[in-house]
């Protein structure tokens, strides 16, 4: 890892994981918390969740954060989040592929309303993970999945897009090209690339915000990256009204 930007980003992520673990140390579910044995697990599993900081096996961890029918989903997620965040930071883990669903779990747990130190630690972790994933090359959907998780969790685009706009790095531009290739299929129909659960009332506004940001920030970076003309035309079309898009000679010949 010789790139100083990557080293710094990984260092911030490691520090964010430590802060999160410290802020949530000792967290446990309510003594009376329970769940359906048929769909979640039995008394031994609940006993582990009532034991602060006890490590969970991968199956129990996934069953716990995915299960929505907890009496206090915030307390449950605080209990498992240090371990879950560490797995998210490891691209080789099973949890890394569940980012959008984990965003839903964070939204369900309403983490911005947690005590200030805990909420700040969660937000710091999400931002550190986002920057790391922008700087460290991954598969073609890496940026899409991480941003989708952050938007699911926060109901906001601006903080994540502002960080991206400020990041002058070839990997950030490669991620932009890959993301635009995925997102324009939805955005050209004025739809957000992710279906939000807790923040579904904001989908139209966020779709417009993402289209406007891409129209402003993407063209120069895509050209510098050597993106194909088709991709540049799709971004340009996002800045047009629907009738203008349909009349444009570069309007795709298929429905989006």
C-alpha cells in the first residue's frame, strides 16, 4: 500500500473502527428482548446478545442485524455494530456484500438519535468507509453499493457527494465511471438507483439531487478518465427535461 492517500484513508478507517468499538463497548440488548425462535434463534443466542462484547459467529451476527422484529432495534444494533462494522471494512467478509441491507438496518435503528458520542462514531465510520472505498479499487459495483448503504442509513446524499467532489484521485474517477454506468438507467427515468425504506418520501428529491450533481461534476472527470462517448451523453441527458431527452439524437433506443 504505497499510495499516501490510500494509507491515510485506511488509517482513518482503522481509527473510526476503534472509536466505534469504544463508544459502543458494553452495549447489550434489553433483558426482556426476545424474538421468534422459528425465524431467528433460541435462548442460547439471546444469552449471547445479553452478554456485552461477546463475539458472535457469522451466522448469528447476520441473523441478528437482518431481523427487523425487535422490540428495540437500536439497542440490538448497538450490541452487534462493532463486529459488523469490522466485517464491513473487510471486503473479503460475507457482510461486505450485504451493504445495502445493512443500510436499511442502520436506518431502522435510527442511529442519528443515539447518544451523541455513539451517533458521531457511527457517522465517522460511514464516512471513513466511504472514502476508503473511493480510493481503494474494488469491483465495478463497489462505489454503488457503499454509497447506497450510506444513503439508506442517512437519508442524505450531500455529505457523501461533497466528499467525492473534493477527492482528486484516479480511483475516485474510475469509481465514478462505473457508478454512472449503473445509475443512469434509473436516473434517466427520474428514479433513484436505490429503493429507500425509512426515507422513501425523499426518493424523488434525492434522484434530482444526484442527477444535478452528476451533470455538474461528472463530465470533466469522465473525460479525463477516458470514458466512452455513450457514457458522457447519458450524463448530458440528465440535465435535460424529459421532452428534450426523448428528442435528443443520443436518447437510448430502449426504455430505461
